[in-house]
């Protein structure tokens, strides 16, 4: 029951537009409000938001629990890193390349993986991460193995007269913000389209969807590729921001992080993922006050999430959003 | 297409699971614009026959020809989308977390958005199409007497109500042919009358052909123009409803005295 | 008086915590002693620790926090090289002094000092130095020519072996087999059997301290003890390790930055204090962090103030007496450290000398 | 040449039997909960720590330390089971992943917090090599092999014939229906979970003497080794798990010998993926029609 | 054995979560009565049975059985009290054989007579015997329906709650099932049968109860109501008589 139903004292003013406006302003002003540390944390949130959006399309909408995001994240990071280091290409090229390479690699990986169901699929996707790391470690001629790629240059844009390089935390924040915003918009567009509805159908009951003419196989493959592309784009930001890419980028820790973001925010809800990434980074950073017990506390937070916020924070956001929506 | 041909023709279909010959060399056809019935004792292979004709299961042998086109080996979704032949399941299945309206709209999308690419559209066109589907869905919801619960998640509805959603979904797009597996099971008598009317309306006015598996003999006799009886995977008899129910073999195998 | 704010970035949680724990304790101990002794020119050191979990993202977050939230002016960290590499630009643009005490990736100082990052210093030997010393001794003193590689699959293990390969030809040494193990690997029987069959005389092992005893035991298990010798680095010399499989460790050759048994008053005192404070014997990570804090302290003393810039100047021309010898920095902010070479003889490490070598930096 | 091969196969079997004992617990837990237990390796770690504590602090014999290790783990598992696992009944796979990850973080880092992150040495056990078929093995490994066989015979019988075994299978197939026929699902889940954890602990204690070093993070790796095994074995399938564990063990030692140790950890998942291409439902799994 | 084994439901208000489906159901079922519970889809019939079996949340009212209120008890306890339930839709263990399913049905029963019972139900439903080692999930819809009835019968209950057993059954099979129900009833079992197949239900039952929107709107013997009236009730909830009265 959303609050609007239980709010007969009619004609409250719709506060959603003003609130949205405030949020936008806040997002834009953030670097000037908080310290560089805060800005940095926000950048991390924005970087992880992209793969999380991708994952949300898979888990939240299509019902495919995947742990492969870290693999595609890593592939994207390496792609961008290698381009930047060897060919010194402008940022948008690296970003697009990262998305493209990850997205395309998802095809050969997805074809076998998506034939599997439930847990087998999960494990297969986890396998991609492990194998990805092994490749990053041993394909030394390209990845420089464990040495990793370091000294990845700052992102720059080549726009004839108004070419510029993104230096410093603040400007990187705006870059990340822009990319994340576009990503969010794209994800939103996908789930709002009829395709989004078909994806949900697949999540709810694949055979029934099939019988109603939904080409589930093709959808799953496409969504898998899209989500990989999202991860790749995130990876390119990651590479440019941390200036280092090492085989460590392929680790389950990142995959689960993204999963936590999606489920914490509320699977099957775009705003949930946006909120989730902020929540996640906020939480882990907040817990730094007690370094010794940080991860223990984090573990408990996960349990709280699972048992008290079964659907993540999405329902709360909804309630709130409708509540301030005034009455129709 | 050539109107004299039967809409669906199945030749020598067989399917066995281990020792069990679920369907054993069954041939049958459905004429254009016909409502045919498929009956038989439990475990006689009716559902398996459906599964094999609609691509859910692969027949061991046999040929399925839909509207002159050989669709043997097509996937379930292709048969539904391109072949325009839909089927309902005996086991009640719905998109549990979605409300009744959404359940029906999903069913409607398959012909309204023919290509995969078109489903990603967000423009005016796709919005208006969806709106149209919603209208249609509401009609069917009224028919099924689900109006009061149309915004409830399907999973929260009663067994019969879910069965009705399944039936309504079949009519959301305009298919050529619908295969129904026990549509009346667990539906209360009054609604059964409506479902029957709806089937006949769809058949007369929209020219949809039907093949209906049903254990409710009254319904079978009242709507079917022709009935095929399976027994132990094989075709026992075929004929007009009232002849069938008189048939001695059918009485023994199916009606039970 | 004002306090000197010092941050430690190290893995405190997760699998890598087994390094972070020691690092932290080492630093704590040093800080405590300095403060008890009245601080540095009256200024006390305030220690902040931040968890890196051994991953770059977390490491950078930790660094950022130390810099902006805790406003430290000096940072020591991290253990894992890729984390350190990611921290470098952060420290650089915040102009905070980053002292690394435990990562061995050569790039860290290739790109420091004249190489670029002015604010990064490393008080830890490079693998190159290590590899050279070991190879030389093994070949010349022990006459080994057939080697098998069994090192940890990390930048440390890999680069140490790369450098070994660079020098081995000078000593007519050849490598018969090459294997790298993942952190936490526990089953080496297969590889050891292979080594047994290919008849290598020595196993080049740049490994993890906690894995050495496992390998030693399995050498024992396969009856290789005495037939093949471990050479390289990975706490061959600690009592625990030797106790785990004495026969297998006998004759092992190691090049270490430090070892608990090292016979100098400072070192002995450290071992005592540490064991008393944390009732476990210190390891290498504990030592290097303890030592680096003291190094920083002396730099501050010499600078006469806690001003970052001044301290950096001081550090560049410092002549620091560490328990194992004199420490100076080259133009890449890489410490010239004596590398102690030791050999296990009847269950005890015996020191064969300390070597310091100049590093040839790749031209760029 | 052949003798090396044989030796490696034996090595593989020895390694495999360690994996097997851990994996079977995990697979049974999956059976009743439909949840991948990412914390499973932590019970292996707890068992080892318990035994280490017994020998180092309490100065008990190795045999006694086995008991201490397993029992202490059982206690922890019981608590976790009561507070977390039994509440996972009917929860979606995702929450299973999160909850078990949470438990893993808590167990692992609590141990690190209490005993310090540094690695400890495990003394005790029977590490003297004995020689069979021309090559040598630590006695301890033979013990492991024997225990593994016993465990599996026992479990196989239990699952097929005992009440609990039947109930476990029932729960794994249709929870609602269990209520109808009067099976106390949370109880079954709890028992299965504790049993599984105990087995992991046992495996940990048995391997401690040969694996020597003990530290908080050691469980994670075991978890990762186990995951591909339980899938290959066909989730919830005891016999399958055993075979899969052996396959993985042997594959690993062959790769380590003939390709290189650095690829060892990839073997598990590589084998898994290849196998799944060929048999999408695992080596031994039955599943019903739609 | 408590003397009074009537099942009496008083002012029962129950549903799912905070959503009430049954609002005030009163029903007294004397021991050994055969009651047919009917009503439109979504009336709350299954909800009532589930509630009697302790599978919903009860807000108000009591369910007295053998002198105690079982409204708050758990399914297992209720089963122990001699009440069995055959739910609507599928309820078996799909990857266990028919044999094992019957074994599970007798999970709570510890005596050896069960073995004999299994043969008894096999004689009852020969189809099952031929399928005894097929996986339940692979059987046909009807075969599974039979299996589920058989599972309940095996439990030898005092009261049998059975939800639409005729769904998916061929007329012949329906005959078998209903004959069996009658036999059980003859042996003194109390039966609460939910049916949409009203014709059949009216034939076998001693008493018809009609539920609509979670309330009992009609209660009497089958003789007192014609089939048309029944349909009328389902739709409008009123008897023709009342309708005329309204005009
Ligand atoms: N996957 C399978 N594995 C084994 N046997 C199967 C499988 N599918 C169907 N069968 C067997 O095939 C026979 C036919 O099943 P089917 O579901 O077609 O019967 P039906 O005519 O639909 O019966 P009902 O009227 O009860 O639905 C049954 O005896 C069933 O046991
Ligand atoms: N799990 C549930 N959660 C919420 N509401 C439910 C749930 N199950 C049923 N309902 C609601 O309760 C009402 C009654 O359901 P119930 O299953 O008792 O109907 P019924 O009389 O058995 O109908 P049918 O004859 O179709 O089985 C329905 O309107 C349905 O929407
Ligand atoms: Mg059927
Ligand atoms: Mg019902």
C-alpha cells in the first residue's frame, strides 16, 4: 500500500519536481560542498554505478544472477588502459572501445553460459572472472602480467580548438557524473521499452514467456552483452581514475560489490541501483572509523540487508517518492 | 493462403520417454475455423502431443505442418510468433509477480512488436500500441471476472483465477490457432459459460481455430465440432462429439461405464 | 606542541590481513618508542591506520581519507604493489610524502624521483638486487647450474625471477622448469615430483613466508630433502620455518632485508620488544614498517620541522643507520639497502655477508 | 614416464579427497537451501583454527585437537544455522549469496581480529613419509583418504535410507509440500547445515598437518575450489560430488605437472565450463519436466 | 481419544499478511460428515482449507477440534491431530519416484502398517502401480492428482481436507476418486471437499456450503438447491427468491 492511498487530505502539492531539482543541483555542487575525500568517494560510486546498472538489467530484470561483471569490468579497464598507454587515444575513444570490446566478448562467452540454468550459470560466470585473472597474469606480452599497467594518462578530449585534459579530482568527478548519467538514462530507456517488459517476463517464467512468443534466448544474449558493455564503460573510467590496472581487477570481490549495490538498492529498479551505489560507498567508507572491525561490521550490514530489507531500499524509495507526489 | 488446406496437420507423431510410449504414431488435423476436441484418459499422451506439436518437446518421429508450412523442430517461441499458433499449459502458470493487466499485455506484445529491434522502441508509436493492448486486456479481464483483482500480482490470485489469466492471454494477440490444455479445470460453472462463449466468439468473428483438451464432457460436446480420442498414446477413435460419447471403447477407456 | 600525523595504509581485513597485521604492529611499536622518548624535537607522532584490503580502489580511498579527513602529512604503505602504484599519483597531487616499505614492483621507483613522482620514496630492496645476490652466491659458492623455478604468482615472484633470468647466464646457470603458485596454494607435490625428475639442484623460490614451510614439508614428504636446495627469499630463516622441516631447509640460501636473528643490538631489541608486546615473533613486514617509521623520524629530526617539503629534502640526502647498515636514497628515491645473504647451516641461519648494489634504471 | 603419471594420479586422488569432504557438505546444504554457501570454506578454517588452538594453547594431542576443532565448529555452525541459515528457506538465490558472503566476512575477520592476521604454524599430525608403489606419501594423507571413503559411504547410505536423508531430498524438491506432509523444514535445514559445516571442519583438521600454515583468510580458497565441484557433481548429489572432486583433483595435479602450477586454480572452472558445455545439468542430475 | 471430534469454526477472520480473505466464517462440521464447499473463483475456499491446516494468518475466531483451539497451531501439529490436506495445484516431490512420494506422505507415521497401506492405495489406483518407479514430476497431470489424493489417504486422517481433487482427472478417474471418498466417509472419516465440479459434488456430499467473498452465503443439503440456483448464487450471491423480493 503506497502512502498516497492512505492520504485523503487531498491536493498536497507535488514535491517531486522540486526535490529532483535539488538532487540535480546537489550532484553538480557536490565537489564544492564536501572535501576531496568525499568527491573521491562519489567518483567511486559513479564508477561502480555503471557495471551495477548492467548487472541490474541481468539480475533485476531478466532474472539472471551473474558474477561475471568483474570480468567485463576488467576487460574494459585493460582495453582503455592499453589504448591510453600505447596509443595515447582520447578518452571517448577508450571509453567506447572498452564498452565495445566487453560487449562483443560477452557474445562468445554468453552463448555457452546462457544455456545453463540458475546456479550452473552463476558458477560459469564466476569462472569467467577466475579465468580472466589467469589470462591477465599470464598473457604477459600484452597485459604485462602481474606488473600490471601503470601510469595510465589522464583522460583528454580532442575537439579541435577546444581540446582539453581532465585533471584533478573535481573535473574527473564531472566526467564520471556525465558518463554515469548517460548510463542511467540508457538503462532507463531499455527497461521502459516493451523489451523491458519481455525481460521481466523471462525473469518471471521463462517457459511461459517462450510460449508467448518471446525469443528468450536472443533477449538473454542481448541483455548479457549490454550489461557487459556497461561494465566495460565503467572499467574505462576505473582505469583512467586509478591510473593502474592489474590482474587484481579480475576478482570476485568486485562482482559481489556490484551485486550488493544492485540488491541493496533494490533489484529491478533503476533508481535503486543509483541509490545502491551511493549507499554502498557511503557505508564502506563510514565503516573506516573502526578499521579493525570494519569488515565484520560490513558482514553484519549484509545480513541486515538480506533479512530486514528483503527487496532492498527500492520499496522505501517508492513509498517516499509517491508520498511527496501529492495526490492525483 | 490456400483456404481448403487444414490449418494444422500432424503426421505420425511419436514420442517416448524410456519405456513409456507417451505418444505413439498419432496423426490428426484441424480444419480452418474448426473447434476440435482432444480427449483421453489420464496419461494417454494429450499434453505430450501438445508439447511435441508446439515445440516444447521434440517429437521422436513425425511431422507438424502449420498452414501449409512444415514447422517440425521450430522453437516454442518461433511457432508462437511466426506460426501464430499458441498453446496454454495444463499446469497453471502465470508471471506471478506481475499484475493481471501486465500478464495480458506481455502476451499481446508478440505480434504488435514483430521484430526484436522494434521492442526496444520508446517512441509515440510503441506507446500507442501498448495503450491499445491495455484496452484489449481490460475487455478480456471483464470477461474473466477479474476486474476487481486486475492490479493484484497474478501469484496472489486463486487457482481458478490464474487459470483464467492463462486463457485470456491466449486471446490477447490474434492467433490463427489456439491449443488449450484443460482450460475449464477448476473454473466455476458460471464463468465456464462465459469462457465457452468467448471461445465461440473468437472462433466465429475472429476466425481463430481451436484444439481443446478437456475432461469436462459437457463442454466438449457443446463446443467441439469434432473430437479425437487418445488412449495409451495412440489414437482410439475420431468423430462427432455425440457419436464419441456413445462409442463403447471410449466409454470403457475414458468415461468409465 | 603540534603533533606529526602519520598514516599507515595496509590490508587489515581479508586474506591479505596476514601481512597488514604485522605491518601495523611494527609501525605502532616504533611510534610508541619514539613518543615515550619524548617525541621528535618535542613533537609526538599521531598514528592513523587505514584498511586497503589489498585492492587498489580501497587503497586509494584509504589514502584519500588519510589526506583529507585525518590531514596526515606522511603515509607509509601499501604491501601490495598495485595498490602502491595507485596511491602514488594521489600522494603526488596532494603533495604528501608517501614512504613505501614493502612493495617490490620495480616500477614504483622507476617512476619516482627523477622518474616523475617527487613524493614517493621506497625503503625496501628491489627484486633486482636480491636476484643478483642470490644467483651469484648459489652459482659461485655452491656451484649450482641446474635450477627449477617455484615462486609466488605475484609481481614480486615474477619480477624476481625475471631478474634472475637476466643474470643467470653470467653464471652458466640454466632453468629446467618454471612454476608459479597462487597465494594460499597448499599442494606442491606434483610440481616437486616434476622437479625431482628433472634433476634440478636448486629451487629458485621467491615466495610467501607462510608457504615456505608447506613446500619444505612436502620436499620432505617426497624424500627430496638434501637432494635439492631452496634459494631465494621467503623467510627461510625463521625458527618456525626451519622447525617445520629441518632436513629440507638445511643449506637453503636466502637474501633478506632483515632477519630476526640478525646480530645487532637495535635489531635484537626490536625483536624482544615486539614479541613482548604482541606475543608473536616479528616478521619481515613488521620490521620494515618499524624501520621505516624510524627512518621518517630521523628525517624529520634532520629537517628540524614536520614541514613536508623540508622532510622530503632531508630524506633525499639522509644517511640513516638502520639495524642492518647504512641507508641512503638514489635519485629515483629508491633506498640503497644492504641485502643480507644467509645460508641455513645445521638448523640456524648463518650470515654470509651484506651486499648493496646500484640499480640500472631503464632509459626513458 | 608412466610411473610419474601414476604418481600424479595418486596425488590427484589425495587432493581430491580433501576437496570431496568439504564439497559434499556444501552440496547437501545447497540441496536443502538452494543457496550457494560462500561461507563454506570458513568452517574449514574454523576447524583448523580450533585444532591449532587446542594443540598450541591447550597443549592437547593431535587426536584431541581433531575433536576440539570439529566440535567448536559445530557450535559456531549451530549458532549461524539458527540465526541465518534456517531463515533462508525459500529465499531467492541472490539473498543466499549475500547472506553467506556476510557470514563469511564475519567469521573470517572475527578470527583475524581475535587471533591476529598473521599466519600460525600447525604442529602435530603424522607427517612422516611412508613409501608405497615406489613413491612416498605422508601418513596423514593416507588417513585423509580412508576418512574420505568412510564419510562418503556413510553419507550415501544416510541420504538414501535414513529419515533425515529422505527429508533432505524432500526439502530440496518442494518446500510447501513438506509442510503438508509434516516435515519440519527449518529443522532439516539446520541439521544438514551443521553436518555440512562439521565435515568441512573435519577436512580442515585432517589437512592441517600437511598444509602447516593457518590463517584467517585460508577458507576463501577452499570455497572457490569447492564451487566447481558441487556443480559438476550435480547439485545436491553426494555420489556425483565424490566423482567430481576426484576428477578435479587429478586434473589439477596433471596440469600442475605438465602445464604449470600457475594455471592450477583455473583448472577447476575451466573443467567445469567445458563439462557444462557437454552436460548442462552436471554429470549426475535428474530433473523433472516443466 | 477425545469424545467430541466435531470441527467447529467460529467467527474466523484470516488471510495473507494484512490482507483478509475470510471475514467471519462460522461452520460446524459434525464428526463423520461429508461437506462440499463451493463458490466462485476467488471466494476463499482454498484459503479456508489452508487456514484449517494452519497455513495462513488467523486474525480472529477459533477452530475447535477435539476440545482444543487449533487456530494458532502449525501444520505438523494439525496433521498429528488427525487432519490431512490435499492442496489445490501440484503438491508432490517431482524428482522422487511415486513409491518414495508415498513413503514421504507417511513421514510422520512411524508404524509398519504403512507398507501395507501402500499396496492398498496401489490396488486403489492401478495407474500409480504401473508408474511406481517413475518420477512424480514426469507423470501426467491427472496421474499426479491421483498420487496426491493417495498420499493423503495414506495418512489415515480423521478429517480430510481436499481441494478440487477432480481437476485434470478423466471422468473415469473422477469416478474412482469420488467412490474412494465415499468409502472413506463410510468408514467414518469427516470430509471437507472443495469442488468446482458442482454436479459431482452435489451427488456425493451430505451437505453443501457455499462461500462467496469470504463469507458463508448458503448452507444446506444438496436436495434443497437446484443447479441453476447454485450458479445464480455464485454470480450474485443472492437466491432468485431474494432477488424478486428486492424488486
Ligand atoms: N518427461 C517425461 N518423462 C517420463 N515420462 C513422461 C514424461 N512426460 C510424460 N511422460 C509420460 O507420458 C504419459 C503421457 O503424459 P501426458 O501428460 O501427455 O498425459 P495426458 O494425456 O496429458 O494426461 P492428463 O489428462 O492427466 O493430463 C504419462 O504416462 C507420463 O507418465
Ligand atoms: N498467497 C496469496 N496472497 C494474497 N492473496 C491471496 C493469496 N492466495 C489467494 N489470495 C486471494 O484470496 C482470494 C481467495 O483465494 P482462494 O484461493 O481461497 O480462492 P478459491 O475460492 O480457492 O478460488 P478457486 O476456486 O479459484 O481456487 C483470492 O481473491 C486471491 O486473490
Ligand atoms: Mg495433460
Ligand atoms: Mg482454490
